[in-house]
C-alpha cells in the first residue's frame, strides 16, 4: 500500500549543502543529487575534480583564484605522514593485528586528533592566526593565555601551536612545502611565514612543524579552525589506510614491536593480583 502523506516538518533534514529528488516508484531511492546546486551524478562525476567536490561541501561557491590548486598541493603533502607517524603506526597495529578496516582508520583518527602534531593542534594554530594575525609577540601571548583557559576535554597546550617541541632545525619537507605553497599564491599569511621563517623559529624557540604549515595555509584559504581540524583528519587518512593494508598482508612476524622504555621514577608499579602472586611464589618454591 502506497503512503503519499506529506512528511511532518519535524522529519525534514535541513541542509544548504545537499538536495535530493526521489525516484517516482521509490521515495527512498535517489533520482538526482545536487551539491550546492550542481548535479553530482549528471554533471560533476567525470568532469569535476575531487578538490572541487571537497570545496563545495564546505563552501557555497567555487573559488576563482589558485585556491583549489593550493588545497590539492596541501592534500598531496598530507596524504601519507609515513609509518613513523603515531597515527599511521596506530593504523598499522590495527592492520597487523587483524582488526577491521574501520577499526584501523578509527585508531589513526584517535591518535592523530590531539594537540601534539595532531588535528587539534591545527585547530589551535588556526585560532592563533585568526586572533593574532602575523604578530609573533601576540602568538606568545596567545600561548601563555591558553594555560588559564577553562576546563577542556583536551590536554593543556604544551608548546606554541604549529611548532615541533622535539625538533632541532626546520625539516626540509616543511620548508619545501611552505615554499611551494607560497609560490602558488596560498595567501598573505603563507608569504609572511615563508619570508620570516627564521624569525618565527627564534620567537617560538622551536622549528615549524608540518601541522603549522597546514594551519597557516588553511587559514589563508578562508577555512575556520573547526573546518581545518576536520580537513587535517581527513587528508591524512589515505596513508594510514595504505600502511594498515600493507602490514596486514605482511604479518606480525615482520612488524617492528619497539621496546617500551618507561621512566621508572615516573611509572607506578603494576599491581599484582592475589592469584598471580600465589602462582609466582609457588613457582619460586
């Protein structure tokens, strides 16, 4: 029996991003889908770039300048942080342990979400750009004030966002990417940071990190800190997926389980259960 009743307004999804029209014989099947007015399957597929689709999901109009090329260059640079990156290594552990594909990617997202080189640090750095602009003294003040922020779900900022707390010199890939994006016309912030990289290094007392380049460029492209955080999580997933699949095929016998080195002074003793303690005493006897 067909039900042609008009749905209640309470049941409608309100979005400016997407519009769908149903098939005549099945209201649950899509006949046409439009992203910001563009016909996705009838016009975009086969003609539009992936970056154009990504941009339209976040913006009402496509840009007229070099923004799409800049975003694509950044996406290439972020696509694989490499197997030594903690988020990728988490996905590799999932793969080699036989976890599902979703579990491996969730591990990468969880580990790569934080304030030490992760997506939340990108959010912090973009907030710093938003509030302080290209002002190194204001950056230091921003970081100092963060320690008095109200209770948050995130750990306290341990360093100026966008910089590497464990680095010595600015790595070559960071400098190369910054120079490339500046040459492509990413924006005034990118140009300023590229020209004053040594001054920023001296002011921060730390070298610029890859997440700092991403934050600067995403800010120049007009994205909000929330959007930048999401993009940073998304754009780093391909490498995590590829390495998880590779390690799953290779197997655990060739997986590097590094020795865990903990500071005894800062590590509480592991409690031993009554049963385990009795077993140890019996074996010793």
